[in-house]
C-alpha cells in the first residue's frame, strides 16, 4: 500500500500503515516499538475529532456525532491497530 492509495482523510480509518509528514509509508508491524509508542502519544495530543459537527438533517447529524465521539474517545482503527501491535509485542504505550 502506498501513500497514493490512502489519502489523509482516510488514514485514521485503516489499521495497516502510518504515513508520516514526508509521505513515507510505515507498515505498522514493521515499525520500531518506540515509534509506535511515540505515534500513539502524538495522536492522543492531536485533535483528530476536529470541531463538533453541526449538520442539517437528523441522519447526517447522527452519523457525524457518532464518528466525532469515536474519534474524540480515541476509538479509531489506526490507533487500535497500533495498540494491538504493542500488545502483541508485550509492550504498552507508557508515558
């Protein structure tokens, strides 16, 4: 999978790779443990949820709020895959 295959908007919704600011694609299972730990801590400091959504229409608002809440709680596939990989290695995020 290359950086052209995943745009930034969908990066958090997958759990296979991380694409850094230089465009380098990192397969999660090949990343150093410290890189995964640092990435999780960095993601936790970011406002990945963005501003609270405000849409017209009940269904649009429902789905926007659901996804916003999931991101705000740190529950998205990329972060979950990173934590899972640490667990597989017998490691934790740490501080």
